[in-house]
């Protein structure tokens, strides 16, 4: 009778002797239910050959409670192992599972391995781990991978390492990452390595970091790069550094970046050098900058140049300085230029200084400007000239002024003209003076005017003198006024004439007075008119006298009235006559009154008539 006809109760009550007497054929004929009915004693009594006789279908009948009761898991062949589910596998005792050799483990599917508990996985020894295939490795969860001991991780082959998924790599603990050999690390792809957590990457030592290839380095994220220690980073080779993307380099701390030796730094490409941040450059030590080649320096941006400290700028080699073009030079900040030593400034080529912006020109110190050659000075553009600071402009020497072209002189602002020293102003040549505009002359100070010789002043055009400010004209003395030609005075604006002090006004020469138009005369202030003495009054032409306004006429000193000639009396207009004050009329002589025309007499007011002298 086939054994499959026995009831479950009968199966459960078989004696050990009877059970062990079953042939392998009889064992293979048992149903899965019958196998599931076997007691622990019965299962433990099965011989290895009997266990081997169990089919996959029969094994599925085993419960998790029954599985560990079999004497040794090693008695299962690979086909039988494939029939066990995760629950059954996890039910093995530690000794049973430990008995599974690499061949048995290699027979398990990825799903079976993936179903193992972390405790079960953690119990695997190095030999068992080494037998797991790449496909099985992929089936492990990141939690299972994380449960492996550092020794187990160290036994992974290059093939197994290469089979790890991004999620599994991301699940590696710091200690596991630190246990990877350089050979294992080299087996990781760039994308796998990029999955490591920052702490795991930071756990790698300098030797491990040094084993990474340029493509692997190039695959690291900016955050990962930033987690590397200065010591680790310093171990990178030139080849590895050449694999960095610009964004990766930008993530480095200044200390990490500049921990590289000259050879490694020299391996940076132009695009890599240009990607370095201003913060990184601001952290550049004096000893570091000479590590950069001229080609790398030439690739730097103006912002990077502007981030360098003055001490680092001083550390530039002549070759590095020569690599700076106009754009680089224009990246120098006001402070950098202002604090450059004369020695360092002299290392700049004429073309480099010639590239300075107006703002940079304003940073030049007197000492720096003093060492410029005549050729360099004469090559400055009008924009650059306008950028010179007031302090530097004031300290221009007569020699430096002499080096300026007329075009450059014409570029000075009125403010710069105003701060030029007497020495500089007096050094202007005829050509330079003629280049000054009326707007520039508006900045001329009394000191500047007095620095000009009478010959220089005489060479000024009326357009230029018309630019004199009223503030300047309000300060000039009779002596200063005497240096102006009658033509220049005659071209003055009414506001300029009105700005003259009474003392200076009275000093107008006869020639200067004669050059004034009636319009200019009418611009005299009443205070100026009132200050006229007999000498000054006598310089008025008949037309000028007749041009006086009613207010100006009334402002004339009464003491001047007796000096009026008959012609002047008769030149008084019908507007001027009513403006005459009582004090003025009472100074008229009988001869003067007799010279008045009927129209003039009729223009007198009743009060004026009543107060005529007897």
C-alpha cells in the first residue's frame, strides 16, 4: 500500500524506527499534508537521504515551526532550498543557516534572499557572503545590506560591489563604507558612488579617496564634495582633480581647495579655475596663488580677481601678472588699487594701467601716479582723467601737468580744475589753456586764477572767461581785475559784473568801462553804482550814463551831481529825471538847471520842483 494512503494521524504516530525504515521512494510519495503532520521527533529522525527525497511540493507543507527541527539545513539540496519561502528560511536555527555553504546560498533566488530578516543576514559569514551572486545582491534590501558586518562587506567581490543599487549604496553605514577596500571602491560606478551619504563618504580615509578614479570623482555631488576633509582632499591626485566639474569645485571650502599641492592645482583646467567662487579666492593664502599657472590665471573672472587680498596680489609672479588682460585688470577693486605698493604697481604694464576704469583711476595714490611714465600719462582717456580723485588732482606736479595733452586737459571736470594747485595751474601751456571749456572755468578758484600769469590770462577767450563763477568774481580784488583785458570784461555776463565787490567794481579801468555795453551797465547793482566816485563816474560814456535805470540813477552819490556836464544833463532820460532824489537835485548848479530841456523840467515831480536849489 502506498504511504500516501496513511492518514495524518497515522503519520504523526509513526515510530522513529518505522519512519527511518521508509525508503526514499516512499518518502517522496508522501503528500505535503503528510509532511506537515510529521512531529518534531519524526523530522529530527529523518536521514539525509530521506530529506533529499522530499520534493519541492512536499517541502511547501512544512511549517516555520517544523523547518528548524530538521537536523541540519545542509541536508537540503539546491532544488529543495528553492522550494522554501522566506518564512521557512528565517525559521532555520542559526546553526542550520550557518551550515549552508556558498553553493546552497547561491541557489536561493533574489526574492528568497530579500525575504531574510536583518538578523539572519547579519549572521552570514564572509564565506557565505562571497557566494552570493550579483543578481542575489540586487535582491537584498538596503536594510539588509546595512545589517552586514564590516567583515562581510569587505568580502564583496568587484562583481558584487558593481551589482549594488543606488538605494543599497545609500544604505551603507559609515563603518561599512570605511571597510571598503580601494579595489572595491574602484568597482563602484560614478552613479553608485554618488549615492553614498555625505557621512559615509566622509568616513573614507585618504587612501580610499586616493583610489577613486577621475570619472568617479566627477560623479560626486557638490554636497558630497563639501563633506570631504581637508586631509582627504589634499590626497587627491592631479588626474582626480581634473575630473571635478565646475559646480563640484565651487562646493569646496577654501581650506580644502588650497590644501592641494602645486602639481594638483596646476591640473585645474581653465573652465575649472573660472568656476571657483569669490569666497574661495578670498580665502586664498599668499603661498597658494603662485601654484596657479599663467593659463589658469588668464581664465579667472574679474570677480575672482577682485576677491583677492592685497597680500595675495603682491604674491603674483611676473608671469601671472602678464597673463591679466584688460577685463581682469578692471576686476581690481578700489581698495586693491589704493593699497598696492609702488613696487607692485610698477609691475603692471602700460596697457594694463591703460585699461583702468574711472573708478579705479580714483583709487590711484599720489605715489602710484608719480611713477607713471609720460607715455602712460598721455595715453589716459578723457573718462580716466575725469576719474582722478580730488586729492591726486591737487597733487599733480607741473611736470605731470605738462605731460597731459590738450584733449586730456579738456576732460577735467570743473571740480578737478577747482582743486588743482597753483603750481599745476601755472604749468598749463597756451595749448592746454585754450582747451579748457567755459564749464571747466566755472571751477576755477581764486588761487587758480592768481596762479596764471597775465600772459596766460590774456590768452583766455571770452567764452572761457564767461565761465568764471560769480563766487570767484565776488572774491577778486582790483589787482586781479586788472589782469583781465577790456575785451574779457566787455564779454562778461550781467551776473558776473553784478558779483564784483564795490572795491573791485570801482577799480574798473577806463578801457574796461568803455568795453561795457549798455546792457551790462544796466546790470550794475545799486550798491555798485552808489560806490562810484568821481573817477569811476567819469569813466561812464554818455551812452552808458543814459542807460542807467531809474534805481541806478537814484543810487548815484549826490556829490557826483555837480560834475555832470551840460551834455550829461541833457542826456538824462525822462525815466531818469523823476528818479533823481531831492539830495541829488539840491546839488545841481544853476548852470545845470538852466541846461535842462523843457521836457526834462516837465518830467520833474511837484516835490522835486519844490526842492530845487534856490
